[in-house]
C-alpha cells in the first residue's frame, strides 16, 4: 500500500458502512452477555480441593475472586454431570446430577450463589447429542424396554460377512476414528455414535427424547443457571434413510479411511430438523429471564454456522461459536494482518441483521495460542478478541499464556488420541491443552495438594503461573486485566469500528464513539521487530501521535511504556506486539 491509496473516510461513508448488514454501530442497550467475557473452565483442571488429583466444583467456587478480579462476567463450565468419564464428562449418565468426582448438587448451588454474589453469570455445558452408554436410558433401550426402545439410533445390519460378522448399515465414521456403528448382540442391532463408542447418539426423531432434553434445560434453569453452551449441536440429527453412504472427500486427501475427514458429511451434519429443535429450546429459555444460549456448531462453510443465529423474527442461539480464528489460523504463518482482517470481515459480513459477534481463540479441543501460534502473540491476540465488538471467549489459562503440556503416550487419557495409537496420538490428543491450571510455583502448580494429578502439570509452571504474573510489574495477566477493564468503556462496549491499516505485517483498528475517548489498537503480526509509518499506510486520517495505554509484555522499550506519547509515523513494535493507544481527544475519525 502506498500514499496514493490513502483515502479519507467521511462521516457519510462511515454511516453507509453502518448500514451494511452486521452491527457496525453498537450503541444500544445490551443484555449482560454482550459486554461480558465468557471464561471457559474445564473443571477437571481448574482447582482440586480434595487432593484426588482432579479439579472440582468447590475449586471453581474458591476462585471466584480470581475470576472477579480478572474482569470475567460469565463463567462457562465444561460438563460436571454424572459420567463414567470415557470422554471426561462429555459422556453423561445422569444429566441432572453432579458427578461425585466434582462434588454434589449442593456444591453447585454454592458455586452459583458465590458467583452471583460477584455478579458473575454461570453457563452450563449441555450435551444433547448423546448420553453415556451407561445411562439408564441406554441400558433400557438395549433391552428394548418401552418407552426407551427408540431413544437411540438403532439399525439392522446391512448383512453379514463371510465370517458371519454383522456389517454396519452404512459407511459413516465416528469423529473419534473408525465406524460410527457399534454392534450389540443383546439387541441384534447396531447403534450409532458420532463420537466415542461409549457415547451413543440420542434419537431426536423420537419426541420423548426431545422432551427429556427440554426437561434437562428446565432443571438447570430452575436451579438458577444463566444459560448453556450446547455441545455438538450440528450432529443432533442424521438423515432418516440410514442406507445412505457418505461420499469420500477427494479434496481432503486423507489416506486413513477410518479418519473422520476421509468422508464428507452431508447426512450427519446440519440437518434441517436441528433448527426446529433449537427454536423450541429458545422458547424455553425465553420463558426465563435473559438467558444465554451458545451453540457449538462450527463448519467450514460460514453460511452453515450463521444459520444457528436465526434472525430477528426467528431467534435461535444467541451465537454459534466463532472458531474462525482457530480453524483458519492454524500456525504462525497464517497470522497476517490481511488474513485476520479477511476472517473478521467474513464474520461481520455474514452476520444476520441485529446479531452479535463473538471471538474464540481456543478451547479444550484446540491447541493453546502460545503453542499453536507463538508465545509472542498472546497479548496481541487477547487485544484483538477483547477489544473488537462482540463477546470474547477465553479458555482458562489463556490469560497467563499457558502452553500445551508435553504428555507421553503412557499418560495420555484423551479417548480420541488413544484411538490413534502410540504412533499418531500426538496429532490427535487434546490432553496437552487440558493440563492443570498453573496457579503458583508450589507442587502441582498449586492445582492440587494430592500426590499426583489426572494429567501432568506443564513443566514450565514454576515460572509461568498466576501468582508470579500477579506479582510481576508487567505480565500477560496484567495486560489481560487492563483489556478486560477497557472493554467496559463505552468506546469499546458501544463504539464503532474502523480498520485504518491492514497489511500483512500490521493490523490496526480504532474503536470510537462521539464524546468518548478514541482508541487505536496496533498489532505487529510479523515475526520481526518493525518500525511502521501508520500514516503512510492509513486509509483514514490519523493524528500525528497517541499515548500508550498498554502493550505486549515482550516490549520493554522506554518509548512505548504506558503513558508515553508515540509518533504514529515511526511506531516501533517488537515481534508479535500489540499496542493499545489512546488518540488525542479532540481528534475526529475521518
Ligand atoms: C465436542 C466437545 O467440545 C468435545 O470435547 C467432545 O469430545 C465432543 N463434543 C463430544 O461430546
């Protein structure tokens, strides 16, 4: 980009941009979750209070002050319901009770009371697609006991092979590898499992099943839960005709014909009936006051994802998680300003009218930011997701830049990884990002006083932990807290958005609102220290200088220290640095 490309954006142009689909203008009264950070806790790994090596509900309650100080207003807890733990809580054998490893219903009530007293909402993880095979419904279904006989997706074999073994009804694959069909001699039929074989899919074509799950929603809402994250939503329905094979995905180039990505999935994903179901759930939620419904329903086709929002007259989920910054940003070389801008635009441009964006950097399913993309980018990416308009979702530990733990085959617990065997488990394992939270430098990182922990603690805990970062003058944690505080300001909560500079190296955005402070966020996404002339690249008029509010911890320079005035024609940024600047008050964004 050179000087000639620089154009002035007039206020009419800004207005015109506002009128494009998507909330370019954010000034309106908003429900609590719109200006809140959603913080995800994986309960096995947050804090263990009874020394058994696994985290528990009391541990989460004990950290209420931490969450409060962090500036988190919404806590999403991964499943803590009764479970044989084949998929660590995502295989539920009683949807309306707490697994003893995590505590009791009384502990849940206490957690809720404590969080509410600090104005923190609590969102639960509901898993409607499947139950555990140890759930009473499944056991009774196996025996064809009514009314449970059709609670799951059962199918006759297609035939029998030469050795007399039953052949599954179709070629559908499990996301955890291998056939999605499991034979049960007792019934003389196969059952379908999208995930682990201990996670049989519920049959949502059976209205009783629909009622059962609605009752689960109501149970937790009546207990005071503030909303739900719905797990695996896009897989709830399969086509009715179970004789249909899914086509091979030639473009994916996957050789392992037992790998989920070997096939395309037109018959097991995003079926139209799903949306009717979500509509019913929405109605239930809306009979309570102000509840949040977040959907896990990511697909590569953004249109498929957007459908989960519904629209103004037909609201469905409040938002489907936006995993684009994870799925489309898989390694360091994917992190360029141009690419991130494209990803951000894509979400805004496809967002149904009146709907709210969200930004996710990680979860219990994805490699941590510091390991996937680089420790140098931790602060810059937190700046991006916390300061863009929309709800950011932070996975526990990302506020201190935790890294994936190195976990041996012997220590590997993730059922998906175990299905791939000792030679390939590393590519598949989700354990590294589920390692215990690093609270301090004491044994087990202060996570547990027991002799061992369910997954090993990352070796780096002695230096990388919450206590060290709270005591340090500058740290990821402190940057995060500053961002959490800043995003409460009207300029961020309700302000407009403009991108003055977008190059491969640098992404800059402005958040502004009339009569409010204006902020410029500049991210150096390159792998080099740079000196940028923002004026040279800018597509709108920028003032000569601005003052530093906060910056990435890796920048130790005097020039960029908070409170300093920096020259926007020669802005120095270290590799991966993010800088939040305040523009002079009188300055118009033109
Ligand atoms: C998606 C969850 O995020 C993942 O962790 C889990 O294994 C599957 N759904 C099955 O519930």
